[in-house]
């Protein structure tokens, strides 16, 4: 998983750099249109391919359709697989997961009928993911971090132990990152989310900054800076507070803090198998 995350992150970085450079090229060709919003910055790639032969227009249309379709079916298959795995453990039919996905699709169709713009929805999803990325993936770590001490490579430093993230610590870390988003909204004086082009009001609550809609009267570079800072600060807050809350959790709860919140018994094994597994775990612990 670490190798997969590393390769995926590197590929995404290169892709985003490409689109960023293409955006700068498009802006340099017609800066006045982008500054008065007659052209939209996030659609600059289409401005570049507009003068290409029609063949490339068809290729772009096919790729965009595949991009949207692949995202949707991958998400649905992934959710169905996860739910089916747990249902089979409990000796229930996996068809219930298919019904659940159908129910989720009904909600998605209702939301799509409201005709939200795609880009703001992606920004909401990206910012929500940024609040949970470190709390979620730090769960891969199941051993404490130990720095310094006599047995380390730096024996002159005092021994410092950072507990592996706990479930409660990860949950509170994600909540802390969400609070950081709200604080960013207060700092940037964003108290409501209104589409600057259509005038549609998305949100008037304290969570309005999740839409990442900045003041359209400001320059695009300034808007980009605020969004960039948000996407740097929020994941770091999630990282730091996940470790902080996990430390407090282990300090107060001890070994019990490392146990899961709830346990779903596996019904696909009989009592004899559970007893044998329990004996094996006891022997390993001893």
C-alpha cells in the first residue's frame, strides 16, 4: 500500500503540474479575458485545444466521458465490495449491498437534479478528503515510533515515543481538520457560498468555506493562494492532531485505547475455530 500510494501520488503530482502549466500558458495568451471572467480559469485547457483539429476534440470528449464513467463505476463497485465482505461474514446475502448502492444512487440522482456545477462539487469532495487523508492512512501504522535512546542510531538524544494512531485519535484528528477549514473561512471572511457566475446560493452556514468559493472581485492569483494555503494547512492539522489525540488516548486509556471501538463477530466460523484462534493469540502474546 505504501508503494501504491507513493506511485499514485507521484503520477498525480506530474498530471497536476501539467494542467497548471497549461493554465498559465492559456492565461498568458489572453489575460484580459480571464481577469474579467469572460473566460473561466478552470476551463483553460479547452481554450488551448479549441484551435486544434476536430479529431482532438473527439478524443477529448471520449477521455472526459471515460473519466467520469470510470470514477462512478469504480466508486459503486468499491462500496458494494466492502459491504458484501462484511455481509458474508455475518452470513447475510450480498444482495443487500446492491440494494444499498441503488439507494445511494437515488440520492445522487436527486442531488444531480439540482444542477450543481461539477467543479464546486469536486472542490467540496477534495477538501473533505484532505481532512481525512492523514487520519485514515496513518492507520496503516500499527507500531509506535521510537526516536532517540541507547538502542537507536542517535543514542545522545533522549528517547521519545510517539504512539501509533488509535481509532479515537484518528476520528478526532479528522474533526480537528474540519474545524481548521471553518477557521480558514473565518480568516478569509467567507460566510456564505454563492456561485459568482450564476448567483446560486450553496451554503450560508459556518461550513460554507468547504465550497472554496472566493470573492470574484479579487485577482485569481490571490484566490489561488488562499485555496493553496487551505490545502496545505488542513492536511497538516489532521496529521498533527491525529498524533496528539492518539497520544492522549493511549496516555489515559493505556492498552485499551488500542482496541477497536466495536467488534463484529465472524459468523462464518464456528465456536471451535474461534477457540483455537483464541489459544493461538494467547500463545503469541505469552
